[in-house]
C-alpha cells in the first residue's frame, strides 16, 4: 500500500501590530492570551492524533500572524506536540514565518535544534519609507541583520516575501528592492501584487487614490520581476513564487496539487480527501471550543468530482508546470478537448504555451490575466459536463457562482 502524506498548517494569530494591508486573521495587543492559546493549541493537536494516524507528515507550516513574535519556545513546544500526535518524517519541510523586527538569535537556535529547517521572512520592500507607509515595524537594516542571524543559526532554506504596487512605488523602486534582496541570496522569493482588501486601513485610505500604481504599472513591475529573477536562476513555479532548483515550497505545493492537509488554529483550513472545512475565525471562540469540547467548525463541505476537476484547472494553471490532458482524462474521466481548444486560442495570443511533455501552462503575460482566463476555462469545463450530463443543467448556474479564484496571498 502506498504511503499517504499529510501537510500540517498551524496558525499563530498574534502580531506586535497590524499592517495596513493585512486581512489575515491576526490580532495585536493580545499578548496576555498567548499562554491560554498555547494550551488550547497543544490540546487540539493531541486530539487530532487519530485523524493524522494514517499519514506520514512531510510538511509543517507555522503561519500567522507573526510566529516569531509568539516566541521560539512556544513554536518548538507546538512542533513537539505534533511529533507526539503524528508521524512527522525527519525529512519533513518545516517552515516558520518571521518578521525582521521579531527575529531573535536564541529563538532561531531553538527552532533549528528542534527540526525547523525553513524560514519565511516578511521583507515586503527594501525602501524604508514605503515600509513605514504600509505599517511595517522594521527597516531594511533589520532585514539584513535577520538574514545574517538566520544563516548563523544553520538555516540553508530561506524564503523572502515581497509586495509590489505599493503607494507611490515606481518601477525603479521595485527594481531597487529586487536588487537588494538578491544580494541576500535567499533560496525562495515570493512577489505579491498589492491588493486593497475591504476592512483594512489601507483600503480606506488608498481606495481610488492616484498614488496607487495603475494595473499597467503593476503589470510592468510583475513582468520585470519574472525577467530579473529568471536571469538569476529563480524558476517561476507558480504565479507569484520563484525558487532556486529544489527549493520550491513543498507545503504550498500541497494546496496547488490538491493533496491532503490539516490546519490548527482560528480560521485554519483543512482538506482531507474530498472533505474541506475550516475553524471559527475568532481567538476566544476557538480557545473556548477546544477547552470545552464544543463544535469549532465554521465551514464544512464535501467536494464532488466536478468540484475537484474545476480545482485541478483552477490551481494547476497557477503553476509553472500547468495541467496535463492525460492527467485530466485519467483522474477525472473527462474530455479535455474543449479546454485544449481554448488553450490553443490563448497560445495564439501569447498567453499560454505547450511544454515539451505536452502540458499546458501560462506565459508570464498569461499569468497577469490568469483570473479571467481560468474563469473562461472553468466555464468551458462546466458546459462540456452539461452536454454529457443534462441533469446538471439546473445546478450549473449555482455551481459557477460558487467558484472563487484564490488570491495570491490566501496561500501561506
């Protein structure tokens, strides 16, 4: 019997302060609740032992919030609780998100000693003025110091997060950020376009503001990043992610490859087989529910074959390796021809390309239009299914209305 593998995501919802653009579930000024949350988190991990028992855990991701602000000892204790409850492979990729202002040498050594082997550092920009505008607590001098400390602690897998399209940011500013980050020689770089999310301070301040770069200006920044990072041997393996060979995020690939993953913490998502669910997006409700044994589920759904086929296209086309007609026919027992017809049309426009092994993927220009293009592919897919299964016709409008393309920053 083939070994089954599982990814585990552990959400740390605490921050020193909230950034102006952030709409993740995170809290500032709640340090006094860290101890109680740790107790609930460890209890929840222990309770999930039976769910994890059929699997070998090969990726673990501590996201936030700001796990480095939570503290190395607490992270290590949570990781050890996971080791007791599940079968964590020694070769597992174990990532902890850090902010430059809360990186501590002692914590880094604790984490490395306990088996953490990958750090994801929230840099966002090399321009100190832009960092202040978006509410970051660090400057670039702190970034460089954090990277030195991370390397000194023995980490040889470092990822850096960057944001382009910031207020008043020019292409030259963005080029300077990329140049200074490349000097740090990280193994992995994520480049996200700024998206003003409703309910965030930056949405209220900058919505419809002329200081936000236009879509065309953001597109220029994105294409410059693709060109520059490719030149420096960072392969684009997903719409926003670039890595040196062998350093692609194994945990994030679980999301894009529709593999099983389990989440812990408020707002955390899980997908086991065809079942997907998430926990309540509230710290107190999560802690109380775990402590009292109450229901902490927020959303729960069972995916059918059509859902999974749609996700294969939706997520597969976000990746550099794209999708395969052979895989699609074999796994979903469906005709790929209507999709291939569209992909061929896109190829004429320079939006897609057929790889040597027959797979289809977007070009950098196609990635800029990915939401629109994927929407058309999903519509063609749904119409093809309707012709084969007329009974679906009444449900089709509702199904298409439920398809939501994930934003770049929804994946940790």
